[in-house]
């Protein structure tokens, strides 16, 4: 049974219907200058940065000072309109050297354009207004991705500007088949987002499903793509993410070219890619730039690290609590000596150390960069040494916990790495109560949970469940390039062939 949160369905429609009814009563623009300016002030709550400027003999300019480009306003609008008499709003249109100029008589459309950085040009005595969009977009410059770094490959990441992110994608994919649908989410924020996919590759059914899920989101505000991801997940109560958050344009475009769908939200530097399989969270974009032998080794190393991160400490706890017989005889004496002064049971000792590691990680992430690195290194050394000398913990467990924490950071996806660190705590508790039987019970529970999950309707454990042998060529083990010429069936692509698997052989001279 899949659980859905109540905000995914359209609730509380009556208050919004009443608001829309009020808007419809004042929808038309007033033909009087005083009435029109007063209506704009009332509708926008008369903000301090609202500018109303009269241009003789019969024009009025209205704009929000912090949203328009001042240079364009002075050079292309005010200069061209001064000392000219315009009989109708249509006469202004040819004078302005600005693209996308529009004329509107609807108040709602006019206010929306004003809040998006347009200048309202009002001709006295007419119930129409000219909308001249000259937005000023403040955004930081492009930088390298901080959470998905790589050595070989592109070194640029998304920023918070939707238009900049779209331009980055179009630099990678120069094709008329790249579809970009603009949608709005949030009754109060009216946040813009783009749904992107490749026409002729992406499944139409998946495109329609994702579009419908976005349109069904009924919230007041949307400030980040991570919030949207939680609202459109297949199972919002699962700790495992069913869609990928990435800050890399190359990984985003690679997903589009393989039949996946992408979402970019205005104001967010993270893009959403779906559908996604569980094993893909442990694959790096850099794997595509490496030889298949090196990429396979890196992937096997990551999956080994994930196993160690989740089960190494619980195995230690279970062995010392219930199963001494599995410990090699050569290790019994060192283990006994290291735990001779420890007054706590192994489960409490392990949880205490794991909690200290997580506190150090959280403190290092929240503090400024230079201070955070110092706290992480010095704090770990000082606290670990002091804990062993004080007899609070054993030095062998300290090594295991440090190794588990280090292994958890090998996951390329930050969201999946957080889940790996989270599920380690309940498994340690279960191992302290039931030993290895509890560990196997927890493993079976996690496996059954993953088998029941899906990503945009696609199986979450693909290509291993249901088994698809051809798709396994580029999962945990990466096959040579000629063996992965077809797109994975996870996305149900309309075009399965990526390239001709037969290599071009040079002619012998």
C-alpha cells in the first residue's frame, strides 16, 4: 500500500474560489489614470519600491524598482517615450526596441507581469496597458559543484537562476527535440519550474504522469526543488529517495538522453531527475569518463563501502553480545583487553560513538568552511583519544565506527548518503537485542521495502527486480562501451538505440 500525504490532493478549494471570485470582479483595467494607479496600489498593497512616474503629455509608467533593469528602462523606454503623444496603446508598440512587448486589459495578467519585472505603460483614457518586460535577475556566477565533485569531466554546476540553468542544458543538448514546458506551483509564490525531456526518447506516459503530479501539487509556496521532490514521490513516507537531486548539468543531460525526465525550479541549484533506480544513486557521472575496468572497480568499491557502513558496527555489536564463537581466536585476547575497562554494553558503546561521529559531522557542516574542517579533524582526534583513555569505549570499536563513517561518504548522492547513515542506528539497536538474527531480520525488512518501491511507476530495484540481463551491463559492473549501446528499459524509451555498437575500424594502408 502506498501512502500519500494530504497536501498532494487539492484541499481547501472554497477559500481560493472566493478569492478568485473577488479577482474576477476587478479584472478589467480602469480607463481613468487615477483609478488605475489606485487599483495597482491596492492590489499590490502599495509597496515602498513601487514607482509611478508620469511622462508628458499622456503616459504613466508603473514598475517595481528592484525588479527592472534600470539601464534598459532609461535607454529603451523613457528616452523613446518622452515628449511624444500616443493616441492608442498600439502606437507605443513599434517605438519600443524590447522583445515580447504585450498589451493587456486584464488586471490579473498585468499584476503578474509587474511582479515579474515588467514596466506598465498606461495611456490616459484607455482600459488597456502595455507590458514591457525588462527583468533584472540577480544570480551568482557559475561555480564548480560542491556535493558532486569529480576529477575528469565538466567542472560547472547549476545555480539559482532558471534561465541560466536552461542555457547550460542547451549547451550540452543542441537539438530541437529538447522539450521545455513551463509550469507554475504555489498559490502565493507562483514559482516557475521547467519540465524537460527529449521528444522521441522519453515515454509519453511518464511525461503525462509527471506533468499531472506537478499540476496536482496544491501548496502556498515552493522555495526549493527538494520540497517538490517530496511532494511528487511515489511513496513520500519512505526514507529512500525515489528521484535524484543533482547539481551537475552533465548528469542531468545524460539522464535526458537516456529517456529520463528532468525538473528545474526557479531559485534552486538542484535539479530533479526521474525515474531513477536504486543502484544509480551509487553511480557517479565520472564513471562514464573512465575506462570500464576502472569504473567497475570504483562501483564495486562504493557498494562494498555501503555494506560496511550499514552492517560493520552491528556485526561487531552482535558478535560481542551473543556470538563470541564467530570471532577468531587470535582476536579474542585483544578484544578482551580493549573492553576490560569499558563499563557499558557493546550496543550502548556503539550508539554513543556513532552519535559523536554524527555530531561532529553536523557541526562541521554548519560552521564556516575553515572552522568546520578544523572541528572535524581536531574534534575527532581529541574526542576519540580521550574516550579510549577514559575507558568509555574500546579502541577496536573506535576503528570500526570511523571506518563506517568514512565508508558512508563514498555515496555520490547526498540524499542517499543521509539515508545510509540513518538506517545504521536501528540496525545497531536490533543487533544489540537479537544479534545476527536481528541483523538478518533488518536486512530482509529493508530488502522487502525496496522491492515494493517504484520511481515514477518504474521498478526501484531495476535491473535486478524484475531481472533484465541486458540492463545489468551498466549497473554494478560496467561493461565496455559496445555492450551498452541500448538505453535501459527502466524509462521505457521510445528509441532504444543510443549508437551503433559496431566500432569503426581504421582502414589498413
